[in-house]
């Protein structure tokens, strides 16, 4: 009994820590992007201020229950994703509920949030939200193919679907990481992560010049605040998940930060240096090289 | 399919009748005026099926200030603060045209050096406008980085303007009979320095934008202006040159000192967004070269201002004229009519966007993906204030 | 809201709309919003002052100086100011210079769709007294007759530095607690509406755009 | 250009010819000859580019003066065709079949001067103004100052200097 209580307390603590980490990560990334632009950029703690200011805005309009539930689902998706991943391998504080949920559950949570958001945004009634939802879901289906296939490759390779065991199988030096033991799967998964992170050229959902700004166009005050919180949690959760899957997890906090940051930098650097795909271009992109890589990874592990 | 308008159906008039907008197959979306992807303050009334535009009506007039009416009740000299505000990104063309029209009608001589200074100003403003434009073009496709760089460099050019004319955006530099001020001391060194930096930036931009696969994917085949559209739609400037017509007011009817500068007209083939972007990029290099030429060939000293007669009761004999110059968007024209009184009888401004942003855009936008509308508008380089004045 | 509130609610007649349209739009009359306790509101004001989101709507030629402001030369992100493309999420509405009658209609619409608390900055002399278009038949003279204005920035055009100074002024006002522009609008609702309808002839939108 | 004008004089009645400057000419033709003349100029004489179509309000002799500014890209000649039409019943034939963007100019003329072009598409739609209920603003007898002052709540305290006296003090203190 205490065991489960302690786990809950631990999970809440690690959730709190990971939220702050996500916020600071966003702040740092804004700084880095600003430097590429030749600017100083906002202070690192700007995301905190933005969230407080957003929550502090009053709201006078509503578009119905589903509209209110959309961001809730999104945030639930983000938190759920995180809660079933061991953030730090072997640490009781950061292992969350990873023993009780396997990779499939996490994958479900990754996409649960977007589906919930789609429902909520559709309720908003703004044409741009509808268009944005359509774009987002179609792109999501596109990058789900390589991602799922590379996950299947991992499962076949390590004979398990539990993330903890996948991480455990990668311990003992960089040579055991999936990045090296199964490079195809890693490549496919990380390219899928680019799409998941929604930086350029895959930021077709919130394309400010095209459909400002997609699904959250009607969201304001608390709802937008929830979305911002989710952006912090979900980004960190996704990075932790991919770190666990491909970069051999992390034995301690600094290792986790280093690896997730490096992983995120891929998206950011590509994001600042590329324009945006059109929807069908992005779908075609995901269904070409990454899909081939993913299939190769499955073949590779089966031949292994 | 998406994003590609082919020449054959763009030339036929829009088939409003064949489309039944009550059938529920089409969604009506107002893009703008409050929309980051619309250039300036105008709006598009779009009928889309899926994400593809089937019909568009442009709505302008959000920036209408009634310049032409206001000019009729201000004296000739009082109009100079007004004219430069007609086109915000590139005011010098307006100043030059109004001044030269007045000089022509009143028969005022302009000293040699003033003409050189005017040419310098015009070319600088062209370069500044182009820099702003390429940032917008890249930003419309989602590459905000280039915009950040170019706007900063445009600002250095604005600093030069401020040093030369005292105004950052609006200069009011050219008056009938010359220009207001001579070059400050050491201006040429600073100018050449800024130009060199801009040139360096352009080479970086070429790497980032024109060697970029995604940009190429987006811009190729977007908004093709076929050869036979150019005359019937009044397409001018880079949009026409990209279609293969060697038309440039600086060559066709030379003004200021352009007849003494050597440059040749850059043309492209098959005017789509990529070709236009490429062409404007080359024209930026060209105007940098022109500015260098001007600085070389400009006479060192000399008078730069012939004082006009007493501008208080300055009556210009009746007459009419049409003067034009090549702005960054194409032929910019002023039609000025005087009736011998102290006020102009009629001043009509012909902005190049007048044809580009209304008739041409309504044709090109058909069957374009809604994602490409911003890119299409920017690639036509539309500027609303000069449409409605 | 509570039951008794709903019983006391007043409704707008939305005279400009046709009957089928009347069902589409909410016709409730807006009501002033209440502020929280002193310290809580102070804390929120501090955060509001440090994260200002501009509505991305270049209503006039003043917008030309917003782009240098947003970009590398005068980097306004340093001060926590960022552009935002939708009215629902933005805090500051910058009226860039003169507002023609056609634009004023959109300005009113966007302003009413912004969520409380919201602030308005009038850019350039044209918003103060018409500037050099004071005798034009299509541009308004005084912006504060149509929407409440927090800060005016003079000049034509105002330099980016002066816009930044204007933002500092706005921040000071917010920290001091002058955040009730929306309530001022709602309390003098009829006066503002009368002024707006006097010059916007074809009023084909609801009286208050929720 | 002179040969072109000679040819034109054969078929159309040209009232006046004015060479404004080198390579810029203005001719005045009768209203009924205007559109055929423009058609001829575009298709045969190579004046393929319509720069501008605008009007001048000649209120003193109760006429509107339309000005079609054409440009010949081969001869590099600018030609302005002026047409005087009656101010009381301002109707003109459309040229949008020759130049598509002429329709836009004609919309603007219809709105700003009240000159109607019946065949021109969307001619009666409002182009720039919205909900305009007064006389067309670009007519000479429309006083924009008065209109603005009784509608737009002018801010008190604006002092208007008489430009003559004010600039006399500033610019020409010695007096000329």
C-alpha cells in the first residue's frame, strides 16, 4: 500500500520536475532560435511569465463542453505519456508507473492528446481550426507508419514491449544503444520525431502565415494555458521516450538532460533552416524514406 | 494539382456561373484583413473546396486616405509630405515622380548633381524594398530566419536615409528644383560599407533560400503568369520580366540619370513564384552594382537645388503630363493635371500593384492550395496602399 | 454564471442583422469583469506586464515599423513582447496609424473579440487628431471616440525606439493597475456604439462581437 | 509617331494633338470614337499596355475628361487619349475586353466619380469605400474638409495656419 502511495508521490514530484524542465527547455530553445536570427531573444524564464499571463486572462466566450475538454484531453495525453515512461533508469523517483504500462500504452497516449484536441478544436467553429485539424491528423497518420514500424522492430529485437526492459537491454556502453544496434529503426524513429515535434518543415498544423494558428485559434486564457503547459510536458515526455528507445535511456539526471537536449536540437536546427512543407508534401515525405528505413529495420532485426 | 495554376484556364474569365455556392460543396473563408499571411491590410474572399481555392474576390480600400482628393486642396509644395506616404515601403519613387511632374509642367531646371542624388535615392529605396520583400517571401513559406536578417539589413539602409534626408521611413527629400540636402561628410564610405554587407547577406540568402529543396518545392509552378497574360492584365516590372519580356522603365523611358548608367534588363522564363524570386534576387545584385556605379560617376560637387519661384502663390500653367518610374514592383506612374491655379487640378497615381493585386491575383489564385496563398501574394509583391491611395 | 445573473441579463437588439443571422450571433450585453484581491491582482498584473502579446493586424502604415521592431535590429522579444495572430489570445492591439472607416469596422470587431484585459496603443499622430489626414473624408480623427486607448505614441511614423518607450509606458500603467480598458468600454458601451455607428454606415455585424 | 497620328486622322476624328514631351503625346477624341480608337491602337499600332485609366472633373464646362494612358513597348511611346463625356449623364463604354485590369479602373471611377461603365463586370460593386452614402468623393463639388469635420469628431485645439502667411514668415521673411 505504501509502495503505491510512494509511487504516486514520486510520480507527482517527477512530473513537477519534468514540467519545469520542459518550460526551461522551451525558453532555451527560444534563445537559441533568436541567436540564429541574430537577436538576443526573450529571457529563459519567459515561458513561465507567458503561462501565468495566459492563465490570468479572463474569458467571456465558450463554445460548449467539448471545446473546454479539448485542451484537457491534450494535457492528459501529455501527462499520461510521461507517467508511463521511466525518465531515469533505475531511479525510484523517476521510474513513474513504467512497470504498469508498456510501449503500446505510451504510443496510445502520444496520439490520444492530438485526437482529443482535434475534437475540441472542431467545436471551436473557426474554419482555420477545422483545416488545421485535418492537416494535423493526416500528418499524424503519415508519421505513425515509420514510428510504429520502428517500435515493432525494437520489440522484436528486445523481445519485449516494456520500456524499462528495452532500456535495460541497452545498458552497458554506447555500443548497446539501439542507435547502433539497429540504426534503421533509430533513423526512422527520429525522423518521425521531427514530425511529432512540429517544427519546420513539419509545422503545418500551426502555420501562422497560412491558417493562423490552426486548431488553437479559438483557445484563450485557461485553455491556452493548458496547451502551453502541455507543450512543456509533452515535449519533454516525447524526448524522454525517444531517449529511452534509441539512446539507451539515462542513468542519472544530467545524462537525461544531455541526451534529450541533443535529441531536441535536431528538430530545432532543422526547424530554423527550412521552410514549411505543404500538407501533401509532408505526407509524401514520411511515406518515402522513413517508411523504407522502418521496413528495413524490421527486416534487419528479423534477419538478426 | 495543388499550387499549380496552368496558363490555359487562367486566361478564361472566372466561371462564377458554373459554381453553385449554396450547394454546400464550398466553404467561404475571409482571409484577412486581420491575417498574418496577407500582405498589408487587404482581404481575400475565398471560396474553397477542400483546401483548394475555386474562386477569389480581393477586397481593398482598408488603407484609403483619399490622397488624390487631399492633394487637390493643398498647394503644390504642401503635397510633398503627402505623396511619400502613398507607398510605405518605397516612398522615394512617389517623391521623385511628383517632383518631376511639377518640374515638367512648371518648366524648372534640375541641376546635374541633384539628378544623381535622386538616382541614388531611388536605387537605394529599390534595394531596401527588395530586401524587405525577400524576407516576406521566405516568411510566407515558413522560413522566418531570412526575414529577420533582411529586415535588419534594410534598417541599415534606413539609417543611411536618415543621415541623408533626416527621415527614416518618409524622406520628403526631393523638391521641385532639386533635392533638399547634399551628401553628408563621409557618407559614401558608410554607404559602400552597408552595400558590401548587404551583398554578403545576399550570398548567404542564396544558400539558405535558393539552394533549399523545400523552398524550391513550394515555389515551383506557383502562380504561373503566361506570356499572353502580361499585356492584357497590365503586368509590369519583375512579374513581367520573369515571363520573358525585357521591359524596364529605366531603359524604356529613361529618367533621372539612368541613361548614363550601364546595366541590362534581367529576364526569366515562365513567370512562376520561383522564377520571380530568382529574378528579384538578381535585381538586388544589379541595384547594388548600380549604386556603386552612381557613387563612382557622380560629380564631386555642384549645386543641388534650384530654388523655385515663391511657393506661396506659385501658379503652374495649365497642362497635363504622365511621368513614370521603375519601382521595385514595376511601373509607377503619376498623371498630373494643372489648371493654372495654385492647386493641382488632379493627381492620379498608378501603382503597379493596382493590376497585380486585384485582377491578376483573382485569376492566379484559382486552384491554388490555401497554404500557398501567402506565398503567391508576396511573389506578386502586392502593396495595398498604392492600390487605393 | 448564476441563475439570478441570467435573469438580470440585458440583451442587444442587433438591428444590423437579418433574422436568420440573429440566431447565429450571441446577443447578450457584455458586463464589466471584476478584479481579484489587491495582492493577487498585483501579481497577475506583473506577469501581464512582462508578457504582452500583440495582435498581428497591421491596420495602417505604422505596421511598417513593427517589422523592424520584431526583427533583429530592435528585438522586442527581449521585453516579453511577441506577435500573436488571433484576437482571442492577444493582449495589445496596436492601431498602426490612421484608421479608415472600412478598417475601423474591423478594428471594432477584433477589439471586441479580444479577451479581457486588453490594451490599445494608438500609433502615430493620425490616431490622435487625424494627423495630416485631418480633413480626409475616409479616415477617423480621434481613435478614443471608438475604442478606449491606453497609450498614444506621437510621430509620423513613430520610430521603433519610441514604440518601445510606449511599451514601457504601457507596462508601467499595467503594473500600476490600469488594466480596466475593457470595463471602460463596457460601462460607456452606448456612447462608443453611438460614435461607431455614426460613421460606420452599413452596420451588418452584431452590436457586440463575442 | 507622326505617321501613326496621320493614319489615325484618316479613320478617326481627332480633335487635338499635343506633344507634351519627347515620346509623350496626348490626343483628344470624340466619345463615340474612343473605344474603336483604343482597339485600333492596341491591336494594330502596338499600344499594348494600358498604364492608367482615370478621369478629371472639368466642372467649369460640365464635363468629365477621361484619360487612357497607353504605352507602346516597341516604339517606347506614351500616348494619352482624352475623352470628354457629359457630366450630367456620365456613361462610358467599357474597355475591359481589351485590358482585363481596366475593369478595376472602371469600378474605381464608378465609385469615385460616378461614371458608370454598363458592360464592365462588377462595375456597381463598391471597390474602395464601404457604405458610402454621400456624393462620389472625387467630384470637385464634394468638400472633404466639411465632410470630415462634421463626422469624425475633430479634436479641439487644432490651429490651422493660413499657408500663405505662415510660409511667408518661415521661408520668405524678406518678402517677394
